[in-house]
C-alpha cells in the first residue's frame, strides 16, 4: 500500500512540474503572400521542438523563458530550399510577428490551462 501511495504522489508532482514547463505554440507561416502552414504544438521549456511537413517546410524552435510573462524563441525554418533563423521575444498570450524579405510569420505562445 505504501508503494502505491508513493507512486500516486510521485505521478501527481510529475504532472504539476510538466504542466508548469509546457507551452502551447502556434505559428502562421506566409511566403510570397501565400499561407504555407499553421502548425500548433505543445512544447517544453528549453527543449527543442519541431514540425516537418514533407515537400513544404521544416520548423524547429526552442522556448526559453525570460520573464514570468515572456519567452525568447530562436527559430530555424527551412522552406523552398532557404533557411531562416529569426529570434523573437514573445509576450505570453500575445501574437508576435516578424517579416524577413518574402517570409511573414506570426507566433502565439501561451501556457496551457490546467
């Protein structure tokens, strides 16, 4: 019985820690004024996350908490044989946008509701 209780307590605290370190990340990617994709994923702080859509694009990023209400996000995007490496600070719950030549990207990072 003690082992069962310890297991349940351990799972409870693991769930709390995981929820605190996870973020919902949503992107809108436009190239040459054409919407290429709108990927959304759950990502963990300081862990690289990525999305690959064959023959279209490959996106990888890391969410690095900087303050209680914002994160720093270095991004690597390969699209049509070109590589883009923007970095952006995002206020949690507010959409951030960036433009690099023909690439337009918006990013929304938020904490999942518990």
